[in-house]
C-alpha cells in the first residue's frame, strides 16, 4: 500500500508502507531504501 510521509518541513516521500514506528512515525520503502517520517 502506498503511503506518503514528510521527512522535513517541505520534503515528502511516497513509497510502500513498511511499518509504524514509535511516536507516530512511519517507515516507507522506495527502490530498496527505507525512509522514516511523519505520515501526511
């Protein structure tokens, strides 16, 4: 399932949902790389 997260004030990443993290953060995968941030 595609999810969008924000990793900064104006940086958004859309990728495949990996897992929920502590503090309401989310991990998504793009081209084999995992990004962590707050869900949009």
